[in-house]
């Protein structure tokens, strides 16, 4: 317990899935957490669960694709807690369809959230952390799809591949400037989240789809949100003080094949 005690974290996409697990585990380990999401009801439910468990959390409605929203989130967080130590850029969406099927509108919307949102979160996170001069940790959510291709996920592949290399660039910049700010990417495989469940619902039989996804992972099953949440805690904590520009792959062996 207390692995991130005294730290202040912003977790985007914190109302569900990987963001929710990350917010709850960071709070359990002592961080004060600002949960942001477009889903106000679920976001406030996460905050309530954290506070009932004895943690500290606040919710902000937040569109990660809007720079004005980022400025507001940072200002509110600094007003509440005085500093920002951790930014977990978890918010993301998925769009299926081959390169021949995805529309330009779908492509642009996905990029605005998955890639622009991570860029803005990293940029504004650095500004907030530099203002206090105590360093910090930025965790950008990439994916196994940011490391390997999928014929049915061209837009998602492009966005997550962008996150992977953008993260390395930002990490090098911060290291060479001596900011004490670490920037890392986390790469989940298929995790049982509402996004994956909705994807299977749209594709047909959920149970059959889950068995297929289980079979893709050498360990024999897909992951759980806490599998990724604990990775976020590690990257947010001082345990990873020598880790920057890295890709933490949590994938049940998926990319080892």
C-alpha cells in the first residue's frame, strides 16, 4: 500500500474499462485522482466508489480532443490539489473495418481521441509538472495494435502506432531537458472491457467471440482491467524511476508469437 502516496493523478477515460481500473488502483495506492470522461454518470460512480473505499477523487467531464478542455482540467486539478504528478492518457475508441471500408470521418474522429488526445494530455501534463519542478510520470495508452498490424483495424493501428513513437519522442525531450518527467507507453492485449464487449456484440455472438479472443493469447485467455491498472501503478510510482521512453507490454504472450 502507498506506492503512489501523496501524488496527484489525472486519468482520462476513467469512467470505465482500463481507465476505471487505473483510477481505482492509483487511489488504493494513495494517490488523489481526478477522473475525467465524457460519461458523467459512470465517472461520478467511479469517484463515489473510490471515496467510499477511503480514497480521494474528483470527477471532471472532459473531451480529450479539445485543447480548451485540457487547459480547464489542468487548472481545476491545480486548484484542488496544487500539483500534478501523474497523467494517465487512457481515453480511446475503436473503429473496425479494412482500409477499404473505413471512412475519412471515422478515421479523423478516432485520431482526434486516440492520438490528438494523447498529444494534448502529454503536452499539458508536462506544463503542469514543470510548473512545480518535482518531475512526474506520464503514461500513454498504446496497445498491442501499436506494435503489430491487424487487417481489420487500420485506423486503430495507425493511432496506437503513433502513440508508441510519440511517447518515445516526448520521453527523450523531457530527459534531455532535465525535467525529471518520465513518459512511457503501456500496451494491453485484448482486455475484457465494455469496448471489447461492444465490439463483439456488433460482430455477432459474444460468447463465441470471447472464446476466439481467448485463443489468440498463448496464456489461454484475455486479460482483466486490473492487469493493466497495476502496470499503470508501477509506471506512476517511484519503482519505475529509471524507466522512460519504454513500452510496457501486458499481453498474455500475444506479441511473442
